[in-house]
C-alpha cells in the first residue's frame, strides 16, 4: 500500500492506490488496484458524480489523462493520486452532476412551527353532500396539511380523490376505507416512506390510477403488487433507488412514470408487465436494462435519456414491434449502435411514420420529438 512520503511498491499488482478526485468543490476518495486504468476510474466515478465516462475529463499535474493510462505509471502526492474532474455539459445521467454537499432542506423543514400544527380544511355540509353524491373530491392547492375527516366519512362513495400540491405528510391506513377509489392524486406533497400506509393502500382493489410524483419517497414496498388493477403508476421526482420485484404482478399496468429518481437497476420481473405501453425511466442511474424488457410487446414509447446506459436488451427492437419512440439522448448508446440491432429497419420505419404524422397535423416538437440516440 502507498504510505505518506513513500512510493508505491509496484511489485505486487494487487496493491491498492488511494485517489482523491476533486469535483464541484468536494473531494471524492477512491481506492483502486494499481493496475487499474483511467477508464476504470471513470466507470467508478459515474454513479458517484452522475457524469458519464465520455463526459469526464480527468487532469493530473496539468495533464489530461488518457483512458488507457495505468496508475502504476502516474506519480503520487504524499502517497495519494490527486486528480481533478471536469464534466462536459450535457453528458450526465440523472438530473445532472452531483454538487458539493450542502445541508438538505426538505419540504418538511421549510414548514414553520406554526404551520406544522394540524390545519383542518373547513368542509361545509353542502360540499360534503356533493362529495358523496358525485364521488369526486378535489382538494388540490388547498393548503391541506391533514386530510379532512369528512373525506374518510365519504367511505365507499369516493371514486376520485385529488390532493395534489398541498403539504400533506401522512397518508393513514384509513385510505383503505375508500374501497371504491379509482384515481388517487398525491403529487407535490411532503409524503415520506414512514408516513404512507401501504397496508391501507393495498386494500384499494379498484384503483387504476396512482400518482405520487414530487414527494420524498425512497422506496416502494412489496405491497405495491397488491394493486393489481393499476393501469397508471406515476412516481417521478422522488428519491427512489429501485422498484420492488412485485411490480411484475401489475399485469394491467399501461403507463409507468419513474423518471428523475435514483434508480440504478430494474428487476427482470418488469417483463411480466405485458400491458405496458409507455415507460419513462429518464434521469436515473441506469447502466443496463434486463433482457426481459423485450417481452413488452405492447410497448410504444420508452424514455431513457440522461442515464448511464451502455447497452439495450439484444432483442428489444425485434420483439417490441409497436415501439416507435425511443429516447436515448444523454446515454452512451449511439445511432450507429442502434443500427446494428436486429429489427432496426422496422423500428426506424415506425419512428419516421410517427414523425410524419406529427408534422402532418402540425404538432409542435417537444424535447422528445427527435427521440433518437446521440450521434456522438
């Protein structure tokens, strides 16, 4: 091992070297074998910085390091290899390069002590009667911090519940009493894992639409698999690191939106979600997709931009014969790579046809309009 003031003993290739990578105002400590290359270091830095290897410029002692250089050929400073990382703009995964760590201020901590007190929305009798009659409860942007008791009192008459854009922290087990609930919108609240009763949620046997975007969730439990009637699941802009294996039980799921999280792997059981038409895993930490993705024969749109993807399932284009939108911008998969896939010609025809129809109807482009892979 390298020690202060000494050179590294290169006689043993299993020796580790200490590396300090300076990036965005912080130092990232890394240990690697002395026979490792700069390319190996870039791969290791990818999940630590969210910068793709081809977007990393590593500099040591004023010199840009070549990918094939080994650390055995580089000099150390007091036994440590000091390297600076400069990130190329746009060549990153997730929501962008990780910045210098600062104290995390969540939505919860922004709420003053006064506003933390339970604030009940006043529900007049006529409003309550209308809720029960129509089965529709719309309380978005209502400064709700605690779900009103009148919501629970509506019981099985509720079909649609919109609580978007409030400051709700707690979804109690009583949610399960809304046994006829079909659509539940909880976007942009302050919901954490420990305050969301999945035991209650799993009782919603008629739920077809669940939206939990922009909350503070880090995990989805196995109870998710009990929601077998789900057709749409929206969990974007949380802090999820994975999806549970039980997602494979959602055989009626058509739309899965899980972009802007910290998901690094997708379980192979995703291939059992045979009804999926649209999947958005963009801005995560994915390096590959399971081969079972090719089982999604109804898939029409797949959004994967801003990930660390190096490859795709080998039969994706061949088997997914309805696929016409494939967004790979910001990944390491180029158009030249795609052209080598079996089924490319048919996919390209569908892609061009879709664009032609959009132009014919004068559909204005979005960030997904030119959805092909990066050219370089």
